[in-house]
């Protein structure tokens, strides 16, 4: 897509200057006001040396300043690297070095997490007086240019930087609007992290659609519940654990008619919650997507949201979906790997030609996830990438945790699986074979220093050997059996 | 835009098979049913020799069969040439030869209007039994490919074929949805010709949005009024003369709340009608566009529809708008030529490299129309291309009529202008300088044989000479003065 477009926020500020762009607990900002703030920020960033084409990291909490920073970098034409502030220092610095970032813009509280780097402290940036705006004329967007990079871990090896173009974000927003519709008075509640595609995609939709965001720093079930009940929120994006908490808050009441879409992503939703939603008339839309597809690529339509419980739906209008098995397209109800195609899909991983090549066949992205289509073409996702653990909506890759465990002196082998967790859906559990005696407490401390909190194993089992197949591949499903037997023993 | 997309109707039929695609007075058809019919038609057209890449004309009245034919040609990958059935035989045949059409698909009633050509009669096509559908697998669309060609006359010379790509139609539909919004239950009433961009663009939106069309063969104020009142129509596209008639039908009542948009295009709307709309709370949206922009490119937003009466609004989200004078961008409130840019704009005229080159500067299309932007960026269109006559929403170019008049023996000079017409807004009037005595009745007959009915001068004034400037250019505004003086004399 070689198409050039006006800067989205600038265009939105010119078309509908007085509509609400952002609402937080402290302030309400129109698109025109937001654009003016972004111009100031872009001008100051330019002053500090940020230039078109540079990779610039953002390590911030959801906030108006974070929104301004993302738009400012897009105006300058820099590539925004969205960093997860829950990562450990070593994880963060690995990504920062890998992505070849020129600057990192951080909330002061996170400044110690980034070592030896060209830091721009958000609080100092916010305090700067506006430099001349003459160097802050927002650039047009070329849909083929990379707008953002987000890291995602794979089944093996180090995390990879997913390249997301302006065209990916644009096509995702358009695909979603053709499914969910659009009303001028729509308000989208954003309580998922802006550093994840689930949050960032809401920001993109806001400027493209001209609708306001109710911006929450984090998900708090009580506060989100009140916003839906009282503030005219029309749509919210959640993961399963949030849905569950919201259902508990809701109790015997129901949402007002202004609330028209509960978009659920980030892993399968237990059927009992879907049934509760149906009973309460909550318009729940399951969806399926990933960082590589710039948010949802398969979503239930309004027509089917309460009829096809458990299905993730059908592809967005510009996208295509197939199930394949050994390279052959499956019949309805036949299981296989989910592959997807379309303009929302990444052009590849930063500096990982091999991994990029391996991920695609004739333009189709191999998701590694298993599923099937029913006779009417509805997708049912059976398993995310066989070993993927989804904990509170965050993807956790066993290989990454195992690699950290193996770096601890005395650990000979390590195998990690997800176990059921009442609150987070799943959490990681580690099986360890030791070469010498080790202290579980010290091992835990070591993990905490190397891994984001949500990746640290919640429990350990020490074993003599790990189940492996003939080619020495770890058999995770055997580990799952062991856990199951243990839990049966307890019952 | 090199992007490839699934065939729109096929995708729509898979995503929302049971939604209504078309409703006529006789039948209601879902997207799935429409797709099946289109497959049959495409298969039969293939059987008859229609192939990818060929130029194939359509000369039909608004009907389900015409809709099927357009989709079938898109499925095959042929380029659809939309022919205006109101044109005279000689006008039609000029276009057919110019566009190098391989086939023309005609309603039987028009078959005599096309001379010596590979005709496919619609009625015969409809009666064909389905050939094997195996050769009717719908092609993917490449957004850069030409989907349709529509002829438009210019200020000088012969009509030119405007190339409209899939990307133009796609971007137009997307630009419109981001302005007007989208609700699953929207129904768009189509009573403008499908051979004009105003009608065709509704068809494109229908499959892209998944909303139904209420398809009328022609505009009949009583029938359209009833449809808006009783049938849940949400949106209608009209030209001024239709708006006027609808206001008369409406009388003292008002439309139901389900009716949310009266989209007015095809020339300026007299302010008195806009005021009437405002008084009755009719959501009227003035817009501005042309064949070269694949429908509206500037439209009022819902926020401003009743606040900025007389303005055509702001550009669609992906589009840009400037007023220029001698190549310099004008200040607010300064008059100049309207120039537009964006993905809805044609890549040029069929086989007219010079005309294409002349129409663009750095990607900006020169519309030839005059206007200004107010301080808030709202467009006010002052005059369509100085000599353009808009009669009942049809563009009439004086040069074309003059060229016909000059071909009549005894006519030495001819000058055509638009005069006020109570019903059609404007109608053409001819000034004639004769070399010998001629019969006005014979001249009229001659015009009728060469020109579409709406282009035939409604009246003639015979004069000794035409007002011209030093370089012998006809001064049309002097002709307008003569008419004005005559009408003042009468008062």
C-alpha cells in the first residue's frame, strides 16, 4: 500500500475539532486540544534530537502523556517501540538493544529500569516550554511505512520485534468498523495497556473514527463498572479475567442500552462466562488476533454474538482465514493450524529474515494456533500455540522462562507449562531437574530479577528427569498429566 | 494500492449471508442469494465469451439484473463501462467505439440504440440455464485495477472515460463510513441511476458495509416518500430536484427517526430548501464530488449538517482539499479553484494522456470548480466549472451541444448557456448565428437525434453575432446577461 494519507490526528482535529478525544478521571480533551498538545510535544522531541526514521522506545503507563507521545512520534515520522513496563530490567534492555533504539521516553518511575541509555524523562518533557512549532509540521503517513514495533516471544529463542505499518493499523481500524459499526457518540473504554496491540489499536480507532476514549491507567473492575453504568461507554476491550471480574461487579443488574460491545480478546473465554453474558443480554464479541495481525483479525458479528457462543467468529472484511493440515486446506469441522491473510498482517520481524520467512507461506501467516471452522465458516480456536500460556491476557512463552531457569547454576533441565489459575486463567509452573542442591527461594529471586512478574513460575516441582520423545523433544503434555494426577490425588 | 482483497460480494455473502442485500417492490434478496445469482450470471457471461480485462458496456435500467451484471463482471475481472441510457444513439456509439468495448449487455428495449455490435440481451441472459459454475470462481480484487469506466464530458472536445479503480470505490466507501457512521440495520434508498457514480457508489457501499439497498428503477417522489416513511430507510442519495419534490410530498409532517441522512449531491442546493430541511429537522448533508472522485469527496459531518447550511463540508478522512489561485493556496474566504487529492481520485482518463496530465498537479486534481473555505475549513462551492449546466442532477456541457449544433447545415456559430428551470434547476438554451435560413423545428429534430433528451436546448435565440473577447473566446456570461435582460423586459 503505497498510499499516502494526511496525519490522522491532524486530519481528525480539522474535521471534528470539538469532539472529545480523551476523557480521564481528571480531564476531558477535544481532538483539537490533543493535536495542539501533540504539536508542542513533537516540537520538543525534535528539539531534543528525535528524528524521522529513528527507533524510539516508550516505557510509560497509560496516560494522556503517553497518548501524546505516541502521536508526537508518528508526527515526526519516528518508529515507536512500545515497551512493556512489566518486563524485568534485563528483558527490557535486551529489547532496547535488539531494536536499536535511539531514545527511550520513560515515566520517571521506570527510569532505573533502563540502563545506560539516551533517556527522555516524560515528566521533564511535559515541563518543557513549547519550542517553535515550525519544526513540528506533522508528516503525512505512508501506509507502507512502519509506525510501531512491539516485541512478542515465540516458541523458541529470543523475543522478536513485530513491524506494524500505518497500513496495518489503518486496515485493522477499517476492518473493525465494518464489523462493529460506528456511531458519532461512541465512546471506547481503554483499560488494557497501550503498549499492547489491544490498547494501541483503540487509540488508532479513536483518531480514525473520531470517537472518544475513556482512558484508564489500569483495569479496576469497580471503576470500569461504574464507567459503563454511568458514563455512556459504548465499547470496551477486555481479556477473560476482566470479563470475569466485571460479571462479578454486575451482579444481578445489567448494563444500560448505550453499552453495545464487550470485545473479548487474548485467549479463549470459558463457556460459563459466555452463558452468563447471554443471560444478562451483554453484547459479548469474542475475537481472535495477535500482535502480528495488529489486533483482532477474526471477530463475531453483531448478528451472531449471542448465537455462536464459543466461536471467535469470521474474518474482518479485508482479511481471510483458512485451517490447514500438512499444507492442505481442511474441511469444515476438521482441526488444523489457523492461517490468516490480509492488510492488517505484519510485513515481518525486525532483523529476523529467517523467522519472517518461516512465518509465511504465499502471504498467509502461520499463527501456530489450532482450530477449526464449522460448516458456516465460524472459527473455533482450540489451542493457542501448543505451549503458549495466557495469564491475565499476557502471552507467556515457556521457552523464555526455561531459558532463564537454565541460566541458574545447578539447574540441569527445565520444563514450564501453564496450570489453571482462578484469577488469571493460567499461570506458569516449572519442572526442574537439578545437578546439585539448590535453594528454591534463591531460584525464585533469580527469576524475579530476570523476568516480568507475570512470567515468574508460581510453583516448582523438582523431578529426576523430564519426559522427552525419541528426538529428545520435551513432552509438555506429559508434564500436564503429572499436574492433573497430583490434583486428582488431592481431591 | 497494490493490495489484494477478497471479492467483496463473495466475502459479504460469507460474513453475513442472511442480511438483506436488495429490496425491490417485487422481491427481497439476501447477500447469499445475490451471490449465488451473480455466480450463475458470471458463469453464463464467461460461456458467452466475456473474459478478464475486456471492456464490457452495460446499457440497462436500475434493476436486480443490472446489479447482478455489475457484480458478475467484477467477478470475472472485466472492466464495466457504465452507459447512460438517456444518451442518443450517436452519443452512445461514440463512447462504445472510444472505450473499445468487446461486448455490450443491454436491456432489450435499448438494443436498437447500439449499432452493429456484440450485444448480449439481458432478457436472454437471464433466461439462460446456469452453466457449470466451475468457471465462475470470483476473482480477488486488486485495488489498483480498473473496475469501472464512466464517461464525462469536459469543457471542450469529446467525452472522456474516467477510470475508476477498485481502490477508488473502496476508499470512497471507507471515507463515507468514517463520516456518516454505520449501523447494521441501515438501509440505503437508491433511486438515482446506477450508471452514475451516485448510484454505483451505493452499490459498492452495500456490499462493503453489509447493508441493504432499497432499489428503485427511477425516482418517483410519492414512492420514495412512502419508502422513507414506512420502510425503515436510513439514508437516501438525492439531487436538488429530488429534494425539492420530497419536501413537497412531506408537507407538514416529518420523517421518522429511523431516517438519518439525506445526502445531497450533484450541484448546489438553493438555500430555501436547506432552511426548510432545517425547520423540519431533516438531516440533510450537502456533499461535493464528481465522477473523477468516485462520488462525494467533501461532505458535511453529522455535527455540522444543520449548522453550516450552504456548505458542502469538509473532505472525507483520507482526502484533502485546497483552494488555489494562480497556483497559490488561497487564504480563508478567498475564492479560487477547488483542487482535491486522495485515494478516491481517478488515475486518469482512458486513452487521454494529455487530458490526464492537464487535470493533475502533484497528485492534486483540478476540478475546474470555483469555491472558498471559511475560517473553519468548510467548503462553499460557488460555481461548477464556469460553463457547466446541471439539469436535474445530470451534467450538461455546452461545448458538446455547440459541437452538435455546428454540424447542422446553415449554423455558423453556436453558444449554449444554462437558464433557470423551475423543475430541473437549469436547462440548456442555445444562441445561433446562421449562414442561411434554417428551420428551428428541423434543427430541434437534428439535436434530438444526436443528443440525450436532457441536453437538447429547450429554446433558441437567433442572433447576428456572438459576444467574443479579443482572442475570439465566446463570452458566455454576456449571453447570460442577454437572457437576464429579456426576462427583465418581460417582468
